[in-house]
C-alpha cells in the first residue's frame, strides 16, 4: 500500500450534516487523486456506534441499541452513496472484527493499564472528560453540559508518554498539520499529561474490557482502534505496519487531540507503528453561527446536492476555504461559485471549444510553427500536473484548484485571442494548432479536476474519448484530435 486515508468514524446520534460530508469529500478527493497518480490506495470511513451519547439517543427513541445503530448507520451509508465516495472499506464499531481488534489492542497495552477510580466531570456530547478548572458557568470549554461521575475504572498511563510524544513530534515535524494546530498540541503535551480513564461501568453499550465484563471500554479507545481493525489487526500485523506507515488521518480540529496525543500514545504502548500524518481541518459555520441541532441551522447535504448537484457542492466546499481553516457556509457563496467558476469558466470553455472541434471533424494533432503564446500554453499545460501534485502532498486542496483555474483562465484568454472561429474560415493549419493546444490543456485540466468533480469530468472524458483513469496517460500527447460536442455541464437554470 502507498497511501491510506481515513475519515473520523461518525457518531450515530444525529443525522449526517455538511461537516461530515466535508471530511468525507476531502478524503475522497485525496484517494481519487493518488489512485489516478498510480499509487495503491486504501480509503476508510465508517461509524462510531458505542458510548453514552448513542445509547441515550437510542433510549430516547425507545429502540434497542443495535437496531438504532442499524437505522442510523444506513443514513451515513446513504450519504456516502450520494457523495460518490470511493471508500474501500466501511467500518462499524459494532462489528465482531472490531470487537476482536479493540480487545487485542487493549491486551497489548495492558502493561500501561491499572485499576483506579474516576471522580470528575464528563461531557457526554463530546464523549470527553473535563477538568474542573476548565468548567465555566457549569459548561465545558466547548459549551457542552457536564455531569459528575464517580466510578471504578481502568486508567491508561498517558503521563508516561509525555516525553516520548514530544520527542516523536520533534523527529517527525510533518506528523501534525497545519502548523498552527501542531503548536497547540505540542503546548498541550508540554503542559503535562494526566493518566486517562479508559473504561466505564455505569452503562454497558460498549466493547467489554477483556476478562472484566463489568467494564466497557471508553468510546474513544474503542473508536480509535477502528483504523487498525480495517487493516486486519490483530491477525495481520504486517498489513497493519504497511498501512500505518502511509496513513493520513483527516480529522476535524475538535478531535485532533484524540488523534495526535491519545492515539499515538496507545500505539506506542502497544508496540505498533504510528500513522504518518494527522491533518486537522477547520469548522464550517452557517452564516456566522455554529451549526447545531438545537439552533436548527444545520446544513443538510442531501437537499443541497439535490438542488445544486454533487459536483457543485464538492467543488464549493473545497474551493471556498483553504483546507485547514474555518469557513462560513452560505448558499449565496455556493451560487456565486457555481456561476462564475463552474458554469462560466470551465463549463463555457468546454462548450465553446468542443463545438468548434466537432465542426472541424477528426484531424491530426499539430504543433506547426507555434508562436510565443502557443508555447506559453503548452508549457503551462505541461507543468500543471507537477504543481498540483505538490499541493496535494501538502494537502493544500484549494491551492490545487487555484492552479487548475489559472490554466482554465489562460485557455479562455487564448480562445479570445486566437479566435478559432475566424481561423476556421481563414487558416486551417493554424486552427489545428490552436485546437490541438486547447484539447491538450482541457485534457490535463479535466484529469486533474476529476478527483474533485468526478461526475462532470466523466462527461468530458466521454467527449474526449479517453478513460481519464491515470495521470500517466498525460505524458503521451494525443496524435489524433477527435472530440464530440458536449451538453451543457453546469446549467444556470437550476439557480432560478
Ligand atoms: N466519533 C468521533 C470520531 C471518532 S474517530 C476515531 C466524532 N464523530 S462526529 O460524528 O462528531 O464527527 C466528527 C467529524 O465531523 C469531525 O471531525 C469533523 O470532521 C466533522 N464535523 C462535524 N461538524 C463539523 C462542522 N461544522 N464543520 C466541519 N466539520 C465538522 O467526533
């Protein structure tokens, strides 16, 4: 395996929303890109089904826990289908393979686990223990209500891993990004790590602690193990090493600490390899407000996609906000991007150029007597893959789109300047040069856009009579230009 990308596994207590869609789309874009770049890729997503939060949601509906999870999980699977996710595995933490894996992981950590007693605050909304000094007006720092807990529990000696973690961050500067988030994690660890309570006795909706059926594992210990379950832990440790060595976890910023502190410490304790990278993206607000069920301003991905189409939503979410920063969602912003970038810039380019080429008929690619402008177009086209690849390696997804859009902009200017509709009447050999250069540019643009807007690109590939699968195709220039006319890709009618 060359690239293993994961999303967080989603809690089942609420309906899927745009935040879940965002993480999944980003991971899907990475998976599609690296597959097309010839790498062997695994993409994992799934659902986090245990814990008090899910149990309470099931109780409120008066449904048996596992039945509740089956119904709620189906909604996340439906979101995956609507988003056209190309995940290779979907994990549910209630699966037997996962119970086996989480218990085996626990056993491998046993030398760092001891029995104690927890008395303190807990936020069930965040499934997180909260320090008394962090509570303000009876709420946790994330604004969640907290409840007092006193119970016997197992502890994980997290404190023991403070120095090893700091040393690991030092030796692996790329491990956590973006850099601002990394700095927060490093100062959190430097400020001192307390041992972590990792089992619960007050409810039983969880994975039983090995040999202690009266305890279930803390839901985060159970959840984090999903990444190695999918790799075949505990049966196939070679596959686990192979996968973790090239693993990128994509997570929202609010759960970075679990992934960048607890998870590596657990893996160190178990003697397993750590992931290669953890990337924390920002949060979407809705017209400036935090999205929440109680406020009723959660953006529903299904209805948005229904209205604007999948590609417009995928494109907007990734283009609008640099990956790693927070963003504010507005439908107006989406409509603007739809009109200017998708319909006017890319859609019109394809429309205009393909119509002219269709009229010209099939012809031999030609680079006869290129002038300076032609040569500029050729070199911008030739350079695009390596520039975009560099941005992908840094997970700068919106920058990758900026670069693709600069070439789209150049193409549009080139059409204006070279006026192929005039050349069609005056100079067929120059027309062929211009159309060859445009076809090549559009081919490269569309290959590189296909991880972002796969449905649209498939239509363009059909008109170009190419399969669009591997970027390596791009190193061989087309010999024959054979392009069919294309239907309107982004019709502005839907905006009315
Ligand atoms: N179950 C845990 C993750 C366990 S991973 C081992 C969890 N689940 S969650 O359902 O709350 O989903 C969290 C993820 O949804 C976040 O990490 C983030 O990726 C995404 N988002 C949820 N709301 C979001 C926004 N408003 N904006 C952007 N993404 C957010 O945490």
